[in-house]
C-alpha cells in the first residue's frame, strides 16, 4: 500500500515534475509475468525515478546498509525502503551473492518485476563497469527475460555525496528484452554466466553510451581510495 502511495501521491508526481524524465522504450517492459530489469547505476535517485515511470511495481535488491544506518536519518531511510517493499541484501561475506540470488528468485517466482544493478554498486565517476554474474544466474534459473535499462543524466542530477539533487534533464531508456532460453539448464557453467552477463552489460552500454571499464566498480573504488590515502599519508622510506 505504501509503495503505491509513494508512487502516485507522495513522491512520484514530485519526481516527474522536478526532473521531467523522458521515457523511451517503455513498451519493452512486459505488462505481466516475471522479468528482470537490469540497469546502470549512477545515482541514489535511480531507486526512485525508475519505479516512478513504470506501470508495474518493481522490487529492487537494496544494500543492507540502507536498513542499518544510525540515528534518525538511518531509521527514516530503513523505514522508507521497507515500506516501499525493497529487499535488504548483505553484500559482505562469501555467501552474500547466494543470498541475493535467493531473494531475487523469490520475487521472480511471484511473477513480479525484479530490479537489479549488475555492477553491484553505484558508479563513482559516471562510467559503466563490469557486471557481476548474479543477474545471469537468476535469469537462467528463473527462465525470464532481461530488459536492459539506461539511466541518463542522473549522475549529473545527483552525483555521489550530493544530498539535494540538481535540476538536470533525465532520460530513462529501456531496451528490447534479452532472451537467454538457449542457455536453459546451464546456470552452473561459469563461461556461460560470463557470456550472458557481458551481453546484458553490452545492451546497457548501447543504450547509455557510457564509457566502459572492464573491471569491477568496487575494485576500482578500493584502488582509488588506497591511492588517495597513500598520497595523503605517504610511506616514509626505510633507512
């Protein structure tokens, strides 16, 4: 109930008024049945803009940190995500990926739309990064189509660290559904999972026209953070 209250009364109209998003390819999203919408992830506002323009409800796998933040802000954020029906996923530990897959398959098993960002985290610089294979596992196990989606302009509207968004044109572009039924029963083949994931990422890239980086975003973020720390606190030479 709160999901639809947000979408049609509280948040959705405000987002459409402020950002005036241009929607392209909405006819590619099926009107019924299970499907995965796989998109790039440039901004915190992506979580709200895509659901606001879809005719159907979509459930995202949200990082657990959104549900465990401290203080009043943390409690409000957690309450918001829970009320909107989003599912917390712990991304730490070796079993994190399997937990996300279980939750995602549960959504698809109810013939609903599942939203996922294959990069696994927000892009910190506006580029598109290598996708993780969890999206491929879910697509093959559930036997559902994957609709690629490109969020364009949301990085400029709300870059990392920006609380109040800028007024900036936004385009939300959906591509034709990708059918991977030819790989049915092959969800345990690593080469197949990589090929399916790369096909999904290429479709997103074609829609978004971003620069592509063939590395995981989390790895690049960690490397850049380590380099910044080294510049700030350089190691002293050993005597």
